[in-house]
C-alpha cells in the first residue's frame, strides 16, 4: 500500500478495461534500489540459485505490477482473484466479506478465485506466517471502495441525481426519488478507458455491517455436496493417474530396476519411467498404479538420513545446543524438553496435475508459494518461467505443507519424460515416510528468581534444520534488512521475529541452533512456537510452584499488558479455574502471543486408568482432554466464526502434539505409514466440551489467526498432564516411548489395497 | 476386460474394468464421481466413505467384483436424492454448524454420520458420546467438535 493520505484515505487505481476494474497495491513495493540488499538477505541458496530476483524486480517495477484488482461484471457479480492459497483456513470467505463491506453487495454476489502464479508480486504471493488477512485487509478494501465510488458516479449520470442523493445497498443504487439501478447495469458505464490513480476513503469501523459479524464459509455448500474440486478432482484431458515407487529410506535414489518391461505390461499401465525421486507409474486408475508400484523390483542407493534414529538425532541435537549463560548466584528453575519428529501431512496427500509440452507447461496444484514453484519447475524443465502456467487449486489442508511443491515438481518431471499429461498423487505411506516433517527439537529453559521476582529467562532451542527454501514472505523478507542481527542465518532471524516472551521476566535470551539438513522438513503450522511455548509454560508452572503462587495468578502478574491479562482472566473465569477436581484429573492453563494476537487456554484432562485404557481398535486413547476453554483477541476479527474454527483446529493440533502424534525414526526411515500409525487427534481424543471466546475488537486492524491456536493448546495440555500426574512431562508426545502399532514393510513402499471392505459395512 | 453392472446414485452403470480394481477408483477414475476422496487407500482414514445398500462402506477396500448388479452404491452426490430433497438433513446440519474447513474429509464424514444415525435408530436409541467416539473418520483440520454437534442436530431431523 502507498502511504495513507490523511485518516482512512488511501490511493488506488481505476484500470483501463471494458467493465469496471479497480485496484490497489499489495504489500511493500520493492524499489530497484532495494533489490541488491534484498538479494543479500534471501533465505536459501536453493532459491537464489533458481529464482532470478533481478528478473522479478524488473517485472515488479512496472507501475501497476503489484496491484490486486476487483472487477464488477455486467451480471452484477463482483470478482476477485486472491493471490493466496485457500487450504481450509477460510480466507476466501473473509476476503469476500471485505469486498461485501466496502462495496455494499451481498456476500453471494462476490466471487473469489485463487490467482495463478504472478511473478511480478515477488514475495507477495506466499501463504504463510498467518499473514493473509493482515497483508490484504487494507488493499482489498481500497479497491472495493474505489469501485463503489465509480459506481455511484456512474449512477448519478444514469439516474440524473447528485451522488449525495444516492445510496448503495445490497448491490442496488437507489436515488432519493426512488429510482434504482443494479450495479451490473453500471459495470461498463463505470469503466475507464485509461488507467488512473484515485484516492478514496474507507468505511469507518463503527459503520461495519459485514466485517466483524459471523459468516459461514462461502464454499460450504460445495464441500458438503461433494462439488468442491481439489487437484485430483480436476478433469484435465488425458491426465491419467500416476504414482511413484519410492525408496525404503528417506531420500534414497534409484540404483536399477529389474522388471521394467514386466510392469509396463501390467493391466492398465501406460508408462513406467525412472525419475529423480523413484520410479513413476502411469495407469488408467490409481488402483492399478498401486499394484504396479508394489510389483516393481528396484535396488536403491542410501538416502540422506542413512542409519539415523531418534537416538542418534538426539545426540546430534545435544552437540548442537548453545550454552546457557554463566549460572546466576540466585535460585534457578531449569528444564530440558525433547520433541520428536512430527508428520506434516494434510488429509489430501501431495498431488498435482501437469501437462508439459515441448514449448510450454501447465500445472495445477494446491500451492502456497506458486511463484517459487513456477520458477523452480521452469528451471527443471528448461523452459522460460513465462511459458509455465501455474494454477493454484483449493487445497485439502496444508498446515504449512503446501509451502512446498514436491508433487508439482515430480508431476512436471514425469510429464516431460513420457510426453503425456499426468495426475500425480502420493500414497498415504509416501506422505508419512518421504513427506515433510516438523523437525525433532530440544528446548532448554532456565529461569532465575529471587523472592517473588523473576530476574532472567533463557531458552536454548535446538532443532534439526527447518527447510525454509520456499521463501518466507513479505514480513520477514521486508524486515530482515532492518534487523540489528548481523550476518546470521535466515532461520535465526525467523526465530527471533516469531519468538517473544510475553512475561516480564527480566533479562531474556532466546536462541535457536540448527543442525542436520538431511531430513525433509518444513514450517509446520505455528513453526517453532508449539514446542518453545510448551517448554516455557511448563517451566512457568514450576517457577510458580517454587514461589508458592497459583499458576494463573502468577502468569497474570507477569504478563505485559491488559490485553494479555484479559484473555487469561476470561478463560480462568469461564473455565472455573481452581475448581475441585478428582484425583488423576486436573486443569492446566497457558498463554501465547504471536502475529499481533493474544490467546489463553484452560483445559481439563483425565489421566485416570479407566479413561487412559479405553479400548479403541488400532488407536491410541490415553489421557483425554475433557474440556477446553480458549479465549482469543486478534485485534479485529474479520469473521469471528472462521476464527473460532481456526482455534478449534488449534486445540485438536495441540492435543495431538502433547499426547499422541509423532514419527519414530529407525534406520533412516520413519516407521509410520498410516493414520492408524500416526496418531493425530481422532473423535475418541476430542474434548467433550469446547468453548472458543472471541474477545471484543481491541484494534483497527486484524492480527494473524491461522496458526495461533496450536502453541497455547499444546502448552495447556502439557501443563494439565503434569498437574494431574504430579510429574512434569519432558518428552513429547508423552506416548512416544511406546510404539502403538506394527510398522508396515518398506519394500514394497506402499501397503496392498485391502479386499475385505464389505466385512466392515455398518 | 469383464463388464460390471451395478447402480450408482440411482442410475445403472456398466464399466469395463478388471475385477480387482477397487470400487473407489471405478467411481473416481472411470465414472468421474469425485465426491469420495482418497486419504489412505487402506480403509483407515474413511475419507471415501459411501453407502452400499444404505450401509457405510469404504470403496478403497472393495474390489469391483464384489458389487452385484442389484447393489445400490450411494456417494455424497446421491445422498440428497435418498430423501427426495436438495439437501439431506445431515448436509443441512453441516451447513448450520459451519463444520467444514478444507472440506476434503467432509463427504466421508457426512456419509459415516448418516449411517451411524440409521444404525442407532434401528436399535431404538439416541446417539451417545460413545457412538461419536467410535467414528474413525480422520479430519486433519480438527473439526471433530463441530462434527459431533452437527450429527446430533442432523439426527433430530432425520
């Protein structure tokens, strides 16, 4: 956005077009002068090797390149192509609400699509860091407000009234004399033959009728009727099912294949070809792909984690841990916590459609970093990026996973090699064993205190490297150059930006150290925060106990501000903090602030044997969180109903991270290959009572919300578990030491398709 | 290749596909019925849950040879027609409780919910927490709590 000119007044554009198209600039405008410094701060050599930043900057330097545009059609529909990925977090709905607010049209008349890769947006088309609403809140409203202004001007001429005598309601402009005209009838009259810059005033918060009111998702009807299309549901001509036979260890490579000819002759199989990640099979159905993948006899070369296990990685982390400061003379509380690898799979496995021809390519996939995907795929195919069209499809979940485009890159490679379009999908076992993981982490915390005063807080977070090779978006990229951190790695910058201590704990020192780039990792939802917050909040409970203080009152006294105290007070009040609980059950309370938002959670957990040992076939029951109360203040909640859903999902994630979900590394591979191996929260782990409280708006602007709920939920569950059992947990998830399933073989890499489905009809 | 004939969503279909191909791929890859989703292929995640003669089944685990000519397969696309409406009461409950996030698992969740309510009704009783705990359908967005609320509401209107 350009500088606001006066209160709530902003600059935008009317674009030259046959119907009305208005626009505003998104994000920071990279000037050519800034290009060199931005270059030096780019996160990953992988990106700088492939993405030609100068090309992007040149594209970005054209006057209207960074614009996002609202279009009014002659059918009275308002269209907007969002340069972000919808993966379930509800941004198409909240975006439609922003437009409906400023343009005074019903939500049903706003059509949101996802923009194809737009390289001129540089780092402004990355969905991550809970940044979408924060970054687009003003520009989308500016574009919509300009459209409103143009429509009113056109209506004044059409109706022969002064603009001041017109009102726009529900998509219709009505004059004082009672004449009316629909905005669709004004779409061409309000259009401009030349692009011009205009200024506009935004609706004041007091007048909002859409923003801040709960709205259901705009894609809900499509989803519940099966009409919502994900990448694998697209009907791209001749794009046949394709799967890849993968190595038995992480990132192993194909040595040789003994029976290519035999497998090529199997029923339904059209192509079998060796690619960089394995052996690809294309067939008439995915079922036949699975059979062919299982039939392949491949010798494999070792991968990037050969021979490694949880224990060897724990030793690597031990060696990489940065020392705490000199021991203080005052009393201290210290703890060290271990967090095992966790899977970052969504329910929709990695997948993409690719149609690669000699001189061009077309890709369809759920992509949160489509520009980097486009550049990387183009480089791999040997095509100019401008010849690679990348379509962003709605994703079946992401949680950070879709920042990477592994399946799209593979699909492009296969399509080029065989000269046919492909619909490539990973098997669930592939996703679990070769997909992205949250890295294994240790976190050491030391708090020094004297009497009732906390004097210092130190945390040493040590992690297997998190791959940030997708770029990390405008906030971090933009701020990195301004940070007084000198020449440290990008992940350390990210850690510093995302991690703060919300308590007045005196001298504070938080440091990240990373080791081992041999794993496929990524920024799993809320990245560093769940582990870092869990470790912190457990130690906060210990310090409170040392001081003989109540955990809630102790937190309350040390929190920085009223806004933070308000959410904590709210969960304590609604959740009846301190109520009498039977032995083996307890409450836990935790606080977390991030993305300009604050949150607090109170949970109750039941660790009694009758609950822990409930029989569930092929499942982990364990302690049950019976109740959760969550209070959240995101500044301004655009859609409180969508916000509630995000926080509920955060609670489900937090329960899983604390109690049940992890990957077990043995001999260079993860044992998990199924949702009955990797124990994400299921119905039998779900709280019976769950209450989300959205606090009244405390700001003119929305903060981030997509990831916020995970960290405090995990921490509260861990704290409750510690209080119920009388022992502070130090290893997560708490059941990691017990392997609760029989691991599936690694050769063949995917399990057989069952044949006994009828026996389970119910 | 052998031909198989059966009924899907009230319509008779004939497919020319090997006997051992699982019904999920016959629906998705051959017939283009994409409401049932792939989430695991081994009858664990339940994203493909559909009905066979009114009971919940997982087509990823049923070879097409097991489907008889008189069998009626109902996917999420055919659910409203089973009650002769635009939407089945369970779908309406899903909308009323804004259950969906990414939506990928929800066709399977709704089909499993409808079968559960029918099963419990046949036993002459109402839905309990234990019944809901017994639902195995995965949801990685974590919409479980709203699913429980919606099933109770949907059951009241079935």
